[in-house]
C-alpha cells in the first residue's frame, strides 16, 4: 500500500487504463535524483517526456493533468473529470472542503490526548462530513457528482479509509450509520472498485503507520510507480543487482531512454 496522496493518482491511472509497474525505494533524506524531479520532495510527482518532459506534482494537480492528458491524447469514455464547468467547479469545491476542513478536523480528533476535548472534536469532524452526506443526497448518488465516479470520489476516498480504520482503532469510534447512510454506502461501493483495491493500504499497515507517528518512530518509504508506454532503462547503482547503498539507505535510480518519445509517469510515495 501507499500514502493517500499517491494512492489518489494510482487510482486515476487504473481508472484511465494506463499501464504501469512499481519499484519500492526507501531512504531519508530524499535522493538527489528525486529532488531534481520535484524540488519540494513531496509526493506524488509525474513526468511525461512526450509532453515536453512536463513535470507535475501535488496529487490533485497530477490527477487533473492525467485526466486532461487522457482527454487530449488518448481519448475514450473513461475520464474522471466532466466537461461541464459547473461540475468541474463542484468537484474542486468538494476537494477543497476535504483538504481545508475535514482533513484537519479528522487529524485533530485522532491526535487529541485530552479526553475532555474528544466530544467537541468528534462533533466538529462529523459536522464537516455532513457536507458529503448532503452532497450524495442532492446528487442522487451513488457517487458524489451523481452516476459517474469522478475525481471528487478519488480525492477523498484514501483519506476516508484512513479515517475509518484509524479512529476505530485508536478512538473506538465508528461513523454513525444513522447519520451517514449514504456516505457509508458510497464508501462500500467505491472500495469494491478494482482501481481502489489496487491502491488501498491494508488496515494493519494504516495502524502501523499511525503508531509510528504517535510514537515519533516513523520512517519514509518511497514507491516509484511509472507508466511506460515505450522504452525505458534501469540504471544500476553501485552494485550489480541495481540497488545501491548510501549510508545504509537503499534506492533505485530510473532513467528513460532518450529514444523514448511516448509518455510515462513516475509517482513517488512516502
């Protein structure tokens, strides 16, 4: 499994039917070759040689870019971003609500160690989630924008998974089905999609990761995921098996042949 930000983009790749493979890379600090691609050192990041070696990062921007690229260069009926301006704006507003309201409320409740504040923080989080229950009611479902699975669903799904698993384990909290019948049905429906299952992290890994944060013992693991529709070359580093040691850190360096003119995508996950 991978972090929720990279999971968003991995779901998009599966939904759009792009071919890809994965390589796990671990280490801190970020390797220089990665910082050359994304100076912020954040994940995910994508680079597409066939589009003037375009580099994009931040998961929401990566996802929209892939949808636009699919629309213009691949075509088909699998896109996740509608063409109607009103629907596109609605998706962005819903995504912004999760990033700026739900996410912080969820994290604050999870990390709170003052039991006297738990009820207040729980109420704040539930109020922020009411927006999605109301959205599903107004759209007619089963997805947030209606009948089609879109970036609105992709954007929040990996985080809802972590909300459900983490709060159940650490707070003995369950989303109340009476309050969120549509949201929980939406979650079950989306979780059954193959693209989501491919990107999902197991409950055990989610709990393990949260424990490492709570105990301040976490480590970074990179996963490089790339879509390769043409030719690529693996560059071996310092050893015959393609893995190199660097102060106890192991990583893989990937180069694309200059002869390659077709797109590929690199997603880095920590």
